[in-house]
C-alpha cells in the first residue's frame, strides 16, 4: 500500500474503518466488524492513483455514512458520497472546489 486512509466509521457499525491504495491505484476498504475485529476487505475500484490525496470526511451527503474526498490531477477537490448501504460503495463524485493542489495533504 502506498496510501493508508482513516475514513472514520464508513459502514455505521461503530468502528473506525481504514482504506488502502496500492501502487496500481486499487482502493480497498478494510471495515471493522463492530466487535474489535475486521471483516473481509471490500474492493472499491481502480484509478485511485490519479488522486494526489485521498481522505475521509464526515457525511457531506447528510447520511449516517462518511464520505471520501480526493484531489484530482487538475487540483480540484472532489467528494465521493457513500452509497445508502453498509457495502462501502461510493457513487459518482462531485466537485467541491479548485486550487487544492497547492496543499501537501488533506487532514
């Protein structure tokens, strides 16, 4: 993994989930099981190597599931809203703003 992301509680089970992005751009979610253990990783897709930064965000879509934000190659900050389920799947992204490529990392 070349990027580890703490996303908060992404599947609404009360535990903090993490994400891992590998050198090929594959993103996987590593959800907790709500009892101190881990569930099987969830494969979320490819192409994530194009983002210079990826971070967890509270629910920008006003659901009980947290979202992801990322800085794309144009320097735009975009959000990936969590699907309305505990599968960890993310819908299409939407723009938040421009000029975010000047920052070294998202917190």
